[in-house]
C-alpha cells in the first residue's frame, strides 16, 4: 500500500436490470487497482419502487456517508493484516480455493498473483485474490472481491 490509497464506495445498479440501487463500501488500492468489497451487511440496497425521489436521495446520502466510515475502518483492518504472518501462503491459498471449489485454473491464477507480489502474511493472501479478480468478468470480479473481503476476519486454515 502507498500513501496514495483511497477510501470509496461503489454504487452499482446491475443486479436487477436497473431496479435496485446498491451502495457497497470498498477499498480501492491505487498502486495495483485491486478492490476489496466488504460484507453485504454494510451495504445499502433498495428497490426504486415505493420511494420518493427525496427519500431515495436521502437514503443514498446516508449510505454514502456510512460507506466512507466503513471503508475507513476496513482500510485500518486491512493494513493490520500485514502484522499476521502466514507460514505457507501458497498452501493456504490452495486450501481456501479448494474449500470454495475454485477451478484449478482459477486457483493457479490466484497462486500466480501471490507469486508476483509475495507477502507471507494475511495481507498477501487477500491481495492474491483481489489481484486475480482483475482478470475475471465483471460479475465474477465483484463476487471474488466480496469473497476477499470476508478473508479480513475469516480463519484461513
């Protein structure tokens, strides 16, 4: 990470062909353009129906504000993952991928991402998944970034 990192929110409207607004807090790393999406519990989702324009605007503003608070917390948590050593990161990545039933090709892509920027800690493992996500189709990328967000606190064994 560098001093040029940023906290942002992601507003997407793809899940239901434009019928639902969603705001998901995430951390975007400028040096490598990896994204890390945090849990859905921290997201705002609501169908357009049954809301006035004013109410939708107010709720979106609240969601954006909360998104920045969550992204700030997540960024601090993410940086602390560098302090958690992982004895065998490649084996850890393979075990995580196997538990998630990733294809061999995707597993190899995640391992390759780790080997490009090896860091034998939780940060390095998470970073390998977000980096591999960059080569996926848009919806799969978002899903992988969400999964990587769960690795901030999930057991890695």
